[in-house]
C-alpha cells in the first residue's frame, strides 16, 4: 500500500535562464538547459526511483563535461537526471510537409514562419501546442477554423509580466499566480485597444495568459512577439498529442510547420489553469 511521489516538471530557473542568454556560457541558446532546480521530471520518468536510466534521457549519453557536473557534489547539476548540452543532449528539428528541413537554426526559422502568419505545431514539455502570432487576425482566424473551435478562447503565452501588462490588467495576486513555478494559465481582464487579435477570445472581456516555462519557449518569444497563441495540440475530447509521429500525422491539416525534438515524452501533461 506504499506509494512514491514523483516530482513535477519545474519551469526554468533564474540561473539557467541567465545562462541561456549568456554568450560566454557553453549552453548559450541550448533549448534543453536544466539543473537540479528546474526542468522535466514527471513527463520523462518511466519508472522509479527517479534515475536517468529510468527516464527518456537514457538514450543520451552525457559528454565528459556534463558527466563531470553530474558527479560533482558542489555543482548545481549534481545528479540532475536530464543534464545535457548541445554536444550530447536532445536536439530540435523543423519539419514541413512531413519532411525534416536541413537548416542550421530551426528555432530561428520557426520564428520567421510565425511572423509570416503561419501556424506551428510546437513540442512542449508535456505535449504539443498549436501556435500562431496572437496579434495576427488572419493567423488566429485560420487556426480557429482549422481546429473547428468557433468561440472557445485561446490561451496566450508572453515573455514576461511587462508584455502581458500591455494587453491585460494584472494585480498583485494575478502576478503571483503567473510567476508560480507551475506557470498556470491565469484568467485576466482585457485592456481596451490592445494589439491582441479580437478573435483570440471573441465576445469575452477576459484572456487566459501564461509565462514561458521551458528554454525553448523563451527562445521563441524573446524580442519577437507580444504574445503567441498556445493552444493544446489535440482534437475535441482527445488527449494532448505528445508523440512526434502522431503529431506529424494528425496535425498536418492544421500546422504549416512542426518544431520537434528527439527526447520522448513518456507522460503527457497539459497546461494547468
């Protein structure tokens, strides 16, 4: 009758976020940076106890530098099971028309496509999001039509509180909710005359917004968008899609492109509200 608690996934910590945008750091712009204080847990674990060999990180052998961090009791990455870098860890790929594109920077190309009004299926921590520029009326309407979602509001993701404050009212309590490490979607009062498309939440005076919680999200949003629509990559009454091949097959009628990575999601997990 005993049970073991499994740690939840934790949004990127301040230290990892600083390293992510530090040109001198060896994990500069690495979309899977993590440490013992943040990163995937529940979504990658296959069995207990929580050891690397019992997660979907098992297939990625640590390079000497990552192994040294993992073994060093004084290091922030001591026994961080998903520890990795660009040399030894998961990688991002961009697909269009079910073909992997041979490009140097898939994330930069995904940003370009989103700015061009296209819809992307983006693999997150616990499953896929369907994303588009939330200020682009045509893109939002296209997503609404293709997903057969006539009026139900879309969730938004913005880089920081300052961005969200441009289109929603944020009190002290709402700010605390938004910054919680679970990164929930928070229902906020709309501001009038914002740049957010009216089709994000038709006939509704509130918007659901959240902050980024993965390094990949930060790389997509930083200096690029006021907000992205980030709605679950699934169909009505179906669970969120978390498998690359399933996403390519089921979402190809909706998404213009796919931003994937090669670390498997073992336990799907949708955004909290």
